[in-house]
C-alpha cells in the first residue's frame, strides 16, 4: 500500500484570480508529485468562474515560468498569472 503524502504550497493570485478569491494568496495542501496543472484544476473546481482563463494563464513556480506539467515541491510558491489589459 502506498501512502499519499501531502505538501503545502502557497498560491499567489493576480488579476481575475485575486478578484474572485478576494485575497492575494492562498495556501493549499496537495499530494506530493502534483503538477502545476493539478493546482490550476483545484482552483477552477473551487471557483468555476475561472474556467475560461484556464488555457490563458501563465504559470510560475518560485518566480520562474514553468510548463503545466512542472512538478511542485513542498514550500513552493506558485503564481497564476492571467492575461491582463490596461492602459
């Protein structure tokens, strides 16, 4: 029997993510070996209004842009960065 260990990651929220959550960051406990795309799926399950931003969001771990299949580690800081407009 394999045990599923949990890790803790901090999620930095920007633009629409911050508006929907009404906060700048959240903390999640997730399974070790999780990928950034798994975190994004959790976020969208919690807040379905964010679904339309799923494929447009840039993902960063510890201030570096990463691919969706990047595996996160305990204590990582993940940033979800949707496209922004403004002037």
